[in-house]
């Protein structure tokens, strides 16, 4: 089954606000681009939403027709996005690229702790079962900060650029951002990636302190800071959606 949710009827040109594929409703983000000559549809990381870029002033009827024509493509692509489901006892969670089995401690209080049991990397989690997701996400936030903060400071010092602040968020469409005045932001979900990928993300955003674009000079700077840039980009392209799909 494939259907549409509608935007407010008060709109003079109502457009779909959501798309339903096999019973799963996905928010539809529509962006007009004056330079666009055709419509392009993208599944956001983790399969949590859809993004449609359209030429300016395109009628809603043409948007509906476009989405209808591409419903088969959507169903095929969304079927490839893993349904991680809620975290629980014995589920696996990647930390720094290493899969850890979640083990409940049976205690009501205490921070999550990484250890090894019978050769299996394990994350010990306290609290009741319904709190597992929050405890694990809190641990990943701590890991992200522990890894990224020194990496950012190191790369910034290499470039001789000041960093004003570092923030951590649960973004759904990008891994990081950087402002011209030195404010950097990262998705703490990157803590699930291997360390060399985390380092690439730090280098990527720090490189923007020098080059606020993605031109050749930017990539040269990024690669100088992180020699494994190409490998890390490839890893994120292949695995990024899996990290965004984890439900906490």
C-alpha cells in the first residue's frame, strides 16, 4: 500500500506532508530550488524521512504523480534499511566500531560500562528494561565527547584556527556542522563508528574553519588532517544509515 498524508487544507497549493509505504508513514520534506530542472527524491539516513527537491512553483498534482511513479523504487529501497528496533537485553550495539552485547546488571543505578565477558565485548547497563535505550544513548554521548573533543582540538591547533564551542546533538540528516565563528556540532551517533571514521568527522568539520565549502582546497585540507578521509567517507556511505536507524 502506498499513500499520501496531506498538508493543511488552508494552504493554497496543498502538497503531500507524508508518504505511507506498506503501512509505514514517513515525513516528506519538500524543498524548492530555483536552479532545479527536475524532481529528485532522497531517503534520509536511517529511512526516517523522505526529502523531495522540486523546481520552484511546481503544482502539487505533479508532485503526487511523481511520488506515485516512484512507489516501487521506494518500497525496494526502504526494504534494505535495517529495522533495528528498540534496544534490550542481549541486543548488540556498536561502540567505536566494535559490536557490544547489551547485558543488564540488575542494579537500579549506575552508569553503563564497557567490559568483556567470555571474550565478547559487552556493555553493562543498569536500570529497568524500559530505560535501556536512554542509558545506552547516554553512554554513546560520553564516548563521542571523549573521542571528538581532543581530535577537534588537535586538528584545530594544526590549522591554527580557534574553536569556540563543541555541541553534540541527535541529528537525522547530517553528521556535523561548522560555523564561520568556530562553533562545531556533531551527531553523537558517530560514537558507533570506528575510531578512524570519528577522526575523519572531526577533521572534516575543522577543515571548514579554513574552507567554508567542499571545493578542492577543502578536501586537500581534510585529507592532510586525516589521511584516511577517502576510506572513512566510503565507510559512512555504506554504513551511515545503519547508525541512524538505531532506536534508543
